[in-house]
C-alpha cells in the first residue's frame, strides 16, 4: 500500500477557508513540500502589508512558501518544478495556467464550495444562500482548461437552514472541506478514484452561476418579494453585507448596511421601501408583498448596531424611506 509520506503535495490557497484543509494535511502527517499563496496586500488605514491566512499558517508551521505575482512567470514555474510535486491541491486560490496545473504526475485537484456543476464561479456560498437554496455542499475535481468544469472526484452535501447566513454555511463547509481533501488524496493514493465528467451528472433545475460579487451587486431591491429580500440579506451577511440607500426628508441619502432581518408576514398596503417604526424597538421596511424587519444595521464609519441601539441615537420619521433600488 502506498505511503502518504512518500507523496509530495503542493498546496495552493489564500483565505481562511483554505487554512482548514492545509491544517488537516499537516496534522495527518501528509508530505506538504510547499505552499503557494497570494502576494501580501496593503490593508487598513495605514496600508500595512497584510499576510494571507494561508501564509500565516505556513510560516507558523515552517512550510516552504511561494507568492508569485504572475503564475506564468518563468522563475516561479522553475521554483515550483523544483519541488517535484506528485499532486497539487487548490483551495480558494486563482485560475491556474496549464503549465502549472498539468505539472504533477497525478494532476491537480480543486476544492470548490458548491455541488458542481451548480455554482461555478468565485462566490458559490453567497449565491446559494441568496437564491434561497436548501442544500449546498463541497466538491473535489481535477483541474482542466475551463474554470470549475473538470471531472468530479467526490462530493459532500449539507442542508442550508432558513436562518443560516453566509458565515454559518461557510464555516460548516470549511470544516467538511478539510476532511474531503484528505479523503480525496487517500483515494488518489490508493487508486480508487473514478472521476465523473460534470456533463454526465444529474442536475435538478437549471444551472446557476456564482459570479464575483461587487458593491453594486449588494444593493437591496425592496420591490422584490419578502422572501427574496430576506435571502439576499443573509446571503451577504456578514461580508460583504447587503446595503440600501436611506433617503432623508431633504432628499439626501446615506448608505446603510443591513446584516440581520426577519420576514414579516402581513399585508402590505404601502409602497416598497416605506419605513414603519416606533422609534424604540423595531424598523420594518415594505417589500412588494410584505415587510422585512431590520434586526442589525450599520451607518458608514460607525459600529454595527442592533435596531434598538440604533434607534436610541437616530430617530426615523415617516418622511424617511429606503430607496427602492
């Protein structure tokens, strides 16, 4: 039986989501010969260079590290080749050129946070929640030319509760991801892998994409049904956060981030975006068919507050409203 210590693995990843699988490999005694992560980026008011979570873990565990600006750079490709990897594992990194993903003798596999072929793209967890899905999962698949289209190795599914936000689903998938990466490597090592082309997999309903999320993507449209608005808010909470434009009586507007909400099932006889409040304990915003109760929110440059805390320092009148979007 092959020994996992003889299998040379190169690991690629950047955010928190990618730390857990790397930790599982190190704790499990796998031979990680090198780690590749994004270059340090300036962050915060002082624009100090910030280490990625994967880089910090690699440094803490004395793992060889590369941070290429360009993945086709000859110096990087040569340095990668010198590690003589048998297998490469990619979790939340970048699109790899063929010269990189096709280098190891056993190939390169990716951990993706959806049940492929659903939600190919950069933000699968967000879009699954935004679309009100009741199930999601993780997939390992071999990389090929087109992004997120390679043959599937293994999948694990989990339910999405109606109260789950992106953070909750992310953390569940992150822990499962560590286990699945280890299981996938073991299957490859023991030659029990039977990859399945994605076009041969059964899919219920139409395929949905998971494109990158920008600021404009996060704007709430109050003219939609209550359930749709509710799912949209939790699908972006806590980051990057859904937002709306609060319109003052004088016509000025301020951006308000909304992190938590509840569905209010009652008849709506006012225009979408209309605000109802007692200025003490609740803020309700009209949708196309009901109301959303705002539970926590944030003004620019201020702390995130519960609605009751917010209303102690800011009084809304009937002249205030949310711009529909």
